């Protein structure tokens, strides 16, 4: 629920009442990633939805999803989806226009 805020491993440990090693092992076993990797993953998934279903500027999407800079957001987005946020949004808009027959 707080993905847009700064989140540290210590914050997650405290919220889950688990030690660092227990928390990390649980995340790796259940999700295949560390807790912090999961936070970044969740932020990117939410950002993908914002880019797909809103007209918010990319900078606003980045900030709403907990990224301090557009550059960091763009790098993480491209690592996950294989294209930068601008190219993704351009493709989404183009596909909408095609589906409307315009």
C-alpha cells in the first residue's frame, strides 16, 4: 500500500516482524526475488497500468510510483518490458487508434 513512498528492507522487516534472513528467504522461496526487488517490480507493474490506462505525463507516473527520477524509472521499465515508457505509450496509443479505425 505504500509503494509510492521510500521503502527500505528495515521497513519491510518491521512490518512483517521477521529477521532480514527470514524475510529474504521467504521472498526468494515464494516469489523468486528479494523484498526490495519485489518493491521495484510492483512499482513497475503499477506504472505499466498508469501508462496503459491514463494520460498522466511520464514524469508524474514515475513520481506516483515511487521513483525519484524519470531516468531511473525509464531504466527499470525498459529492463522489465523491453522498451522505454515513451515507446510503450506510443504503441498503446497507436493500437487504440487502429482499433477505432481512425
